[in-house]
C-alpha cells in the first residue's frame, strides 16, 4: 500500500494545507494510506476529525514522514523536519528552487524525489495540475479586495440625492491569470478598468472582460511572448516607450494592481517613485510581485508603505488569505497530477523519466539535482 503524508505548514503566515477531505477520500479510493500530521488543516478550517471521517490517520510529523512514499506540502519543508523520510520518497510542493537552493541540495542529498510543482509545463494536458494558475487566480481576486479595503472611497459610481460619487479608476499591469482575475473583480465592483501587458495577444482578453487596453504601438518587441505563456524582458526601446505611456496613464488612476513576474528572475520594475508621485493622494497600489523584488519602487513584502500620499501594499502569499479555497484548488492540482500516473496493478504512481510533465517538475532524483534550469542548461 502506498503511504501518503500530508504535512502541516511551518512557514510564518502560511494557512493552506496540501490536501482536503475531498482529495483524501479520492486517494483512499485509489488504495492509498493517508497520514495527516496533527492540526495540518486547522488554519484552513479543516479539523482532524474531518480527515479521519474520510479514512485518514492523524499522526505526528515524524510518524507521517518515516512511513511515507509520497509527501505532500504547500511550501517546501525544512529538510531537517523531514530527515526521517526514506530514500526515494516523492516530495510534491511549491519548492521555490531558485531562492531555496539550499533546500534543493538537501533533498538531493537525502535521496528524495523532489518535484517543484510550480515548474509544471503550461500545456493543455497539465491545466488541471497547474498550481501557479490556481493560486494566482485567487491572488488576483484578493488583490482587488485588498485595494478596496485600503482605498478611502467607493469603487462604483453612485448617484445619490446628495450628489454623484465617481467610479474609481483601476489599472492592472500584467495580464496573466492573476491580472485577468483582477480585471474581472474590479469590474464587478464597479470600477472603470484599464490594463496593459507586454504581450500583444492579451489585448483581446482585456477587451473581452470589458476593460480598456493600454498598449505601446509600433515599437519593436511588442509581442513579448516567452515560453509557456510567460512574458519576457523587453528591449530598451520598448521599455522607454512603455514607461512614458504608463507615466501619463498612471497619474489618472486611483487603484493600480501590478502582477508582472519572470520565472527565475527578479520581478521587473514597472512603477518608479517619480511615477508614484504623480498619483492622487489616497490612491492605492497593490504589488503582487513584492516577494520577488517588487514591480513598484519602495514596495515591501508583507507591509503597507505610504509614499507621496499613496498606499503601496506589498502582497505576500496572497492566496493564504483565502486558505479554504486556496487549499482546495492546490490539493486538487496535486491529486490530478498523482492520479494521472497511478498504476492500479502496483497501487502507486509511476513517473516515466521521459514524460514531459515529470521532466518539467522533477528537480532531484537518485541523489542528484536533475532539472536543466538548476543545472544552468535551460
């Protein structure tokens, strides 16, 4: 019988859990034995009794790890905390390999088969397994709610006997999964929404959501489409033109949401201090890339900074603020991945070394680091 361990998250502020009763029940149906660390789901409003009701066993971390063939977590666990894991056990989580390289080295030394789920290829087959998309969707939604809570005015236009309240103007920079959800949410709250991206293909997506696209035209490098649907860094000519366009537009905005990330690189700087100074006092900027260095000059992850009368919200682990939903989506991503490789005869997942999904997420195997991007080859 395959033993699957569900760990309680140890990172400060992390409220999610890597499996919910729904997915535990599905794993049990596959024939797996599920061991959940005591209180693993507490911060996501899931009791130990709920796990037990669907067939899981509640155990200590040490007991969960030592018997596990598969270890599931949200964030990569401290290697010392899973030192009792057996050689060859699979670890599935968001491992943040470029920042937490020391952890990756330790997983390799321990013989773990570590899989960085954020490296999941963005292809049709893997859509239901993509943790970045599922968590970014919630982050984009929550970013707008955070902006609304810090903004001292209403979002929608309101016509009252005492006069009219103008609708807030919201500008979304970066139209990936998070950006699209931010546009949709701001629109639902009644704001006048505009958006921009370095990828020209996103214009139609922006328009489809009822927002106004703000794009640099007739400048080399407008396509901006990298591998896997990610944006790439732009030419100096494009960056200059983009900065000029944003400067003129941002001065008229009440709310700005920035979402731009380049995997494995520091977040690109989109808004300078000088541009912030042109905004009206009381405006709000939410920087969803604050943990990766920030799109906004002066943004600090996990803090609200006020500059020139503008509140800059440095987002940190935004999905954790929606722990129940974020846990449900993350856990389904993990289940969908594992179940797609589940072999009924051997009652365990078998990961073919030549499978593009396995190649995409596997970072350590056989005591070595095996991912091209960590070996400087990709």
